[in-house]
């Protein structure tokens, strides 16, 4: 247990984790409420896909700039600003829903505004972890961040679904839930304010210069190991990790359930995700092999979920989907963070997040169209199959570029493990080459 929660012994990280947990619960409450709001306004799977796509579109468009901002300015201040901006946008959407003035285009615009705050928040948040804990505790902190995110996913959807159902499942009911999320961001702002600045380990600020975004791109292109991981998470993020939309469609269209049952599905999925996060927190380093195998397992589980004949059997499969998904995400995140030079971390993490989450604006509308044309089941069946196919193709292409031989069991050579000594050597080689 001590190794599972080692990072929590650092005061600044402990404060950050507490605030993040409250915010994560609120975020997942809003995700359920926003999806239900769109369905209540339109009844359209396509509109739901557009909303999800617009929320993630700023990540695709702005993440390279956001990564540069994270490398150039105080990450603590960036987080305070982004948290406040997301609180304002959530508060406005909540008020519009409660008053009954909300329309579909309001949701579209505010989803895009909310996504803009997320685009600048996420790379700063990822890089800020390195300033709160030392390298020995970094994998543990990454795993605990995922655990917090998924504990919020356990609590948030269930609470949101019950609150919406209790208030009549109408448009106004979703507004109160979204308004609660607006208040949850104050917990993160308070945790940032209470931190001891002298105990942080800030990286050296990046001075202004031309071509700094391109420098980050060139660095990643020169690293086939990073390219492989990013290709895998692109396939999973674009085609498989769309449960925010696909579970809503399965609950309403396939199993004819309401808001309460939909919220329960989100919590059941998160039980597996939370287990995967806690297991990841015990690992001291990450391997490419784990990223590849977990991606294939995740794709298979997602396809199996789409084939389930009843609400109950669908719910039974979801924990396996959550476990494999979080194993994939946490392993990929830790691999990238631990193998990148500190002066490039913000830009590389921004690029990683662009590839990982930026595919959602492409995948969500496509899956929405698939649901309307062929049925909701095919969003999961097709998404899982494409995740498996994309992973195998990426393994075949990029393994050759880094001099590896990937066996049929997707087992790379041991030298791919990311250890502190290997990281130091990679950083030294990068700086020397520059």
C-alpha cells in the first residue's frame, strides 16, 4: 500500500490530488448531464457526436500552442486561469439550462469554449506533476492522477444520473448538475493557492525564440519509440475511447433505459478503470509492450461489449473495457513523460494529447453517423476492430524504424523499458545533438 500511494506523502501533490478529485467528480457529472441535455433537446445521435467533437476540437487545434505556453510560463498560474475559465463556461451553460433558454447552438458554442480551456489546462497539468514530485515518484503520481480521474468517473455519472432522474429528467434537471460542476473547479484553485512555492521543482522557463513548436515536432519525429506509442493512442482515442457517447446511445437506443441507468453504466465502467489506475500506480516504469498488449485487449473488449444482448451483460463487460483502457492510457502517458527531456516536456505532452484526444472530433461525428445509419452497436464493434487493426499496423511500421522485432505476441526487446538511467541517457543524447 505504501508504494501505491507514495506520491501522496508530498504535501503539494497531496493538495493537488484532493482538489483534482473534487473537480473530476464534477467533470464527470457534467459529461453525463451535457449528453443528456443534447439528447433531450434533439434526440439525435448526430447532434451528440457533434457536441463531443466540438468539445475536443480545440485540443486538436490549440495543443501545440498550449504546450509552448506550458514550457514558457508558470504552470501553476496557467492552471488557475484555465480552471476559472472552465468554471465560467460550465456556470453559463447551467444557468441557460435551468432557465429554459438553452438551445442546441448554445451547447455547441459552450462545448467549444470549455474545450479551449481544457486544451491549455491539460499539458500544463501533465507537466506540473513533474514539479511537485521527484522522478522516483513520477510513475506513481501519474497512476494516482488516473485513479483520481476514474474515482470521479465512478462517483460522478451515478450521482448525475440519479439527480437528473430525481428532478424529472428534463432540460432544467441537467442544468443543476452542470452548475454543481462549475463550483467544483474552486477546489483546484484553492489547492493551487495553498501550495508551498519553495517546495516545488520548477523547470527552467523556455525563452522566446522562433521555431519552438517545430522543435518539439522534430524531436518526436526523431524518436520512433514515441511515434509508436502516439500512433497506438491515436487509434484508441479516435475509434475506441468514445464511451461518453457510445454508452448514452447503447443505454437509450439499444436497451431502452433512462438517465439513471445510463449514469450507472458510467460508474460500472469506471470500476474497472479505477482498478487499472491503482495497479498502474504500483509500477516503477512503463514498457512499450504493455501499451501494445493493452491496446489490443481494449479493442477486443470494446467489440465484445457491442455484441452483448442485454443491458445486464453489457454492464458485466464494461469493467474489463475500463481496466484495459486505463492500463493503455496510463502506460502510454508514463512512457512519454519519463522519456522526454524536461525542456521539451510541455510541447511533447501537448503533441501527445493532440494525437490522443484530438482524434475525437474526427471519430465522434463518424461514430454518430454510424449509429444513425447502422445502429448504436456498430459504434462499439467497429471502434474496437479499428483499434486492434491500427495497433497492429503501428507495431509493424514503427518497430522496424527503431530496430525491433515484434513477435506475434507483441513482445518487444527489453531495452524498450523506460528507466531513470535510460531517460538520463536519452536526454543527454538529445541535448548533445541539438
